[in-house]
């Protein structure tokens, strides 16, 4: 009898279904439940609407409030970006583990890590849902008609001043110039320019092969050569598109310009703003593809993969990024063609913030990440 009870106790210990989840995983599940309830009850929309009209109370300009909304959101999310940078390597290790796992087993591996209370995985889920709700709520504000119809006071917190109608600053103004006259180069000259450019780069490559043995130990020249190779890889990834753009420019060279002020009423659909959104979406997609492809190429070189294979894969990935950019850009144009342009200004703000992030907030995050890693390394137990 004693042996039976002992065996039964051992079985219960082995049975994972009777074990409690780690505290961090339990807290995540509780948080996600409350987040879902708060979201579906309109809590996130009320928060963002209150934030937007608090900014409007200060600026008294709708267009400026839309732009500042994107800036403020980036500042608020800086702590999450800092944590993400600190956990970047563990997340990368987990992604590599998933890549080595069969597709059918990946969900099991993910669930196992979550049940074990893996901090990087818990943070990844937390960050994903918070960002998804944040961007959805921020965009939704500009899809409702609060410009001509008075805003429902229940959509704002009691401490937020109710906006006075009519709202001010609904016109977004940008000083620009337009081309009033162009001239076209002859086709013979265009072919000569394109052919000459190709021959120039080919000649540089040939000359380098002839004299590279002289500069084997010159680090500055080797570094310049690496940057030159990266430029060629980037251009090679979308050389066809680049040639078409070059031909178009050479057939439409501006010869006369005229300044004007572009005015977009943010309460209405605006076709030029649609084009700006489409072009911005294409550029952001291409930029993201270039960053990911460059990182993958650098890791492949470290792993000892042949430079020819790395170059080939990089070009294929860049071509794919160009195709994705064209598809997403076209989709953005047709979607935004049906909605007020305030939404597009918010998208443009996020796109600009994304592009300049490495040179602005990204530097702050890098400094913070290095400090956190230094503190962790100092406090790490020694063996």
C-alpha cells in the first residue's frame, strides 16, 4: 500500500498539468485579459482621444496636433524599445531555435517557452499586443468625423478641455514648387549615359582586381571597398527599377519651376496626400528590407558563407523588397483614397519617425541599452 501511494505521488509530480504557471506568465495572461476588456470597452480609444485633444488644447491647430501625436507616442514607447534592445539577443536566439524546428513543432516550442516563464517570450507577446492596440487606436481617431460634428463628451476624460467648434488648423500647408517646363535628352544620349555608368563601375571592379594586392594591409582602403561593395549590392537589388527611373528623369528634366503652397483639408480625402502616403509606404518598406537583408548578409559572411552566394541572396531579397514596396504602396493609395487625409498625415508622421529613429531616439536607446548591459555585467555573479 505504501508503495502504491509513493508511485501515485511520483506520477502526480511528473504530470505537468498539475503544476502552476510561472508568476510572470500568469501576470501576462491576467494583463492580456484586462487589456482586451479595456480595449473592447473603448478604453484605448478614450485614452488616445483625450491625449489628442489635450495636445489640441495647447496648439489650437489640428494639423500640428496630428504630428505631435506621433512624436508623443514615440516618446512614451521609448522604455519598451529600451527593454526590447536589452532582450534583443535572447529573442534572436529563440528565433534561431524556431528556424531549426519543424513547422509543426514550432507552436509547441513557443508554448513550452511561455509555460516556462521565458522573459523574452513574455515581453515579445506583451509588446506585440500593446503596440497593436496603440497604433490601431491612434489611427481610429482620425477616421471618425469630429471635425464637422461635435465630439461626444463621453469620449474624453473629465479633465480634458472640450474643444471649441469650429476646430482650428484643419488645413495642412506645405510650401512646395512645381515644374512648369521640361526638356528631354535624345535617346542616344540616354543610352550613352546608362552604358557609360555601367562601364564605369565595371572598370572600377577590374582595376581593383589588378591592384588589390598592393592594398591588402591598408585598413582605410579596405573599409572604403567594403562600403563600395554594399552600394553595388544595394543598387543591384533593384537595378531595373533604377534604370527606368533614370530614363524618366532624363526625358523630363526640369527647365522652369514655380513656388506654391500646397493646402490639404484634413477633413477630406486628398489625392496628392494619397500619393505621398503611397510613396512613403514604398520607401519605408524598401528601407526595412534593406536593413534586414544587410543584417542577414553580415551574419552570413561571419558564418563563412561564400561572398557570391551572399550577394545573390541579397539581390533576391532586395528585389522582393521592391515588389513588396510596390504592392503595399499601391494598396496604401487605394485605401487612403477613401478616408480623410488626417489619417494619412498621421501615417506620414509615423513613417518619418521610423526613418529618422536610428539618428534620434535610437541613439538615446543605444546609450541606455549599453548602460543597462554594463550594469548587468558588473552585477553578474562570478564563477
